[in-house]
């Protein structure tokens, strides 16, 4: 993708995110998105077939970046510029959420949050399956793997919502400690 296309895509993402902050997903029209992004209808459809495709692409970019960054131990931007990334992938993930890149916290708690929470949970499933359930599982081996993955990712999402609603008083390190204390006995 060339720079012009990247700039257009970023403008569409920014417009869509801004609209999601003030109204529900179902009430946003493609016309509102293109007006806010200041792009033409043909340009919008050259990038995204539908509003649903735009939502999926936005979620994949947001959650994909956060989760891949959380897995990358050498990742050093933002909070990690002057220290090593945390050992726990959950703590790393929470620190990215705390940085609130791309206003992700607003999207997770906006009127359309259920859509984002579903994508967030689905993004977490692969991370949890690969990092924990497949490798570290010593207990409850008779419980199906997909059940455990679903349970752990759902618990993590609920914890993040609790954290946001409580105005993020706990540090990512504290939350990571709480979360791991709850899930490690299960594994």
C-alpha cells in the first residue's frame, strides 16, 4: 500500500473512530464516515466493501497491533522507551491499553462497545491458546482447550472493563498479578 492509500485509510479509521465515540455503530452511515474523513464514496469503497468490513479492519489493526506488541519482548516505544518490556504478556497488554493508543479505551467503553469487545476477545483467544493453554497446562486436562481459552479471554476482557469503569486506579502490574493469581491455578 502506498503512502497516499495509507493516509486515506488512516483518515477513514480516524473518522470512523470519532463517530463511534459519539453514536452507536448501527446508527453510523457510510455517508457520515466519508463526510467526516473528507473522502469520496468511490475512495471509501476502494478500501472497504462495507461498513462491517471497515469495522473488522479497524479492530484487526487495533487489537493486532496491541497483541503483537505484547508478544514482542523487544518492543520499546511509549512506556518501554526507558526500560525492558514486562515478562508477562498480560502485563504488557495492559500497559498498551493504559497508553490508550488510537483511543482504544473509548472504543471498548463506548455505546458500540459490544462489537469491539467481541473482536478484542477473539484476538485474545489465539494469544491465550498459544502462550498459556497449549504450553503451560498442568491442571484440568480433562476440560476442553477451547472452553479454557474462552473462559480465560472472557475473564481478561471483563477485568479490563472493570479497570476502565474504576478509572484505572490499579497499575498494569497489579492487575497482571490479580489476573495470573486467578488463572494459573486453572492451568
